[in-house]
C-alpha cells in the first residue's frame, strides 16, 4: 500500500479546488458540438461522394449505351 504524505495530499487538494465546474461544463459542451460537427461533415462528405460517383457512373453508362449501332429495318 502506498502512503501519502501530508504535502502530497495538500497539493492534490489545492489543484482540485482550482478546477472550475463551469469551465469543465463548457469544455464538455464545446467538445460535444465539435464532435457533432465533425461527424456531420464526414457523413455528408461520404454521402456526397457516393451521390456524385453514382451520377457519373450513370452518365458513362448512358453514353456507352448510346454508342451501339442502330438496328436496321
């Protein structure tokens, strides 16, 4: 078992008293909004890439399909 001397206990107590609840709360809140924004940006980035990739694939397929020789009557 580790023995804590009085000096170490007082140092921990002093540092704990310096922590402000409002500042911690605001930091957690800001971090939550930051994470939400980051996740949203990543999600829309992936969705945008999927949509544009699909649109280009359809366009190229359309162009390739129009290259076939017309049927003779």
